[in-house]
C-alpha cells in the first residue's frame, strides 16, 4: 500500500516563522527556513514509509468569484493585524530558499497558478485514496479537516492534533470544539458561520454554535429547505436567524456562495492552471553548502545522518549496504 504525506507548505512555513527566537544571517531572516526544514524532517522520520509532497499556494480562483476574499488581511490597520502582515511578508521572502532546500533534498513540490494548497490537497488526496493509498494531511489549517475519511488523516504538528474520524472533532484533547455528524456537515457549518480570517461573512449572524445547533436539528441546509416546503417546520416557532434561511433569498444566495468558496470538492473548483510538479534534484553536497551559507550548525553536525530520513538518501544508504 502506497502512502503519501501531503504537507501544507505555506501554513507550516508561517508557523515556523512565528517563533519568538528569530534567526538571521547578516540582514537575511532564516527563521522560517530553519523551522520548516526541522519540522519536515521530524514528520518524515515519524512517517517513514510515506512519500512526502509539499503543496504551495498559488493565486486563488476564489478571488475571481468573490473580490473581497482575504482582503481584510491587507486593509486591517490594527497593531495585531500589522504584526501578522509583517510576519507573512517575512515568511514570503524565505519561501524561495525553502523551496530550493526541498529540491536539494529530493522532496516533490506541487503548485498551480490558480489554486491554494487546500485545493491541491483535495485533488491529490482524492486521487491517491481512489488508487488505494493512505494519506496524512500535515497542516494547521482546519479547512483541510473536510478531507478526512477512510485512509486519510489530518495532523496539525504545531498543536499536536490528529483527526481520523468525525468524532475526533469533538474530542476535548484536540480543542476544536466541533460537534457534527459528518464532514459534509462540517463544510455546511463553515458556510453558515463564515470565516473572518478569509473575510467570508457568515449567514445572518448564526455563528459556530448556531450552525451546529441548526445542523443537529435539520441535518443539512437542503433537508431544512425541503422540510419548510412540505410544512414539517413551523417557521413561526423558529429563531429569527433560522427563519431567515427559509424566507430570505439573500441569505440563501450567501450560503450557496460560501459553500462554493469553502467546499474543497465543490463542482465550481476549476482545473489547475500552469501546474508545476518539481520532483527535485537531490544533492547532499549542494545541500551542505546551502546549510553552510545559512549557518544551520545543528544540521551540519552530522549532515549524513540529518539527510538520511529523506527518500533519495535513505534509498542510497540501503543500496550501499
């Protein structure tokens, strides 16, 4: 059985750059580079039989459908928002070096001009699972949770959270606080409550608790609509926020728009444009020079051992033996 480790490149890089102890070489920041590579090696060591693939964000097709998508990240002028923006810019500058290191380590990287890593994860995971493979999704992004299913697990290495089944969403140790009956309901919950981080407004102020309450009672938006049509629901007895879903065309349109933006398997998702798959050019010698230039002393202490977990070098060791 083949196994794949699908890694959210931008998410893990941002997390790596969020540490208080910043690293620099001269005036060049290296915190994200060092942290990303260390985290990557750790995960490859744990999932030794998995093929690692790093997925990168391109420009999102969602921007064409909804012009305000993620606009709040640039326009928010609060001190906290400006700090986050500076962190994003810092990480962005370091990503080319991370990508170069991955090439030298022989780690496959995938990017499409019109897609975020989320979309690529959905495409890859569905394809691999259909082929009978196993998949681990490595990301702190909760949007990836909807991809969990048989032979597909979500793992957040920053907060040490694992989700294998829908029951894990409500498990206290994961601190997700999500009570739904299926991952399809999870997507509808997100469409109802919106996502402030991506500047996607919720539907009528329902919020997370309201969305879970709605889905617990009516199963899905479609089922709720059918129950309203057949008279199984007394609209007058419903809370206004639920009643509006049945009576307001604007609310219905907003829900459907949100579902399109948030459902990673939505039919509106386009085909990848300018898809690039880089299998890398592994070279321990060039990677050593890379580490010397960035003064990654802990890697250089035993570089042969450090790279040995990566597939090209692991297989080379086996062949030599």
